[in-house]
C-alpha cells in the first residue's frame, strides 16, 4: 500500500547552514548528524521511503525524526 506524502518541512533562516555543518562535522555525535541529514532531505522534498534508503534507517525512524 502506498503511503501519502509527508507534509512539507520548512526550515527557518540559517537552519540549513547549521544542519549542514552538523552533517559534515567530525565532532558531532553520529546520531545527531544522521538526524540533521534526515531533516535536510525532508526539507528538500525527498520522500520518507527514499530518505530511509539514503540514510540507512527504517522508514519509521525517518518519520519519528522529522
């Protein structure tokens, strides 16, 4: 069964820069960097299923992290 698309995720000014720096950082905990990547992909309009595949987590994890 197909899932309905998730609601659009809107980032505030500066959020994309901060999240991107977390994704690239070697000192940020891996879980926080993964969550930042999920949020950035969601803000780019990527589906939850595709985000899960790209990040290597379950779809449910993506849904709970958005």
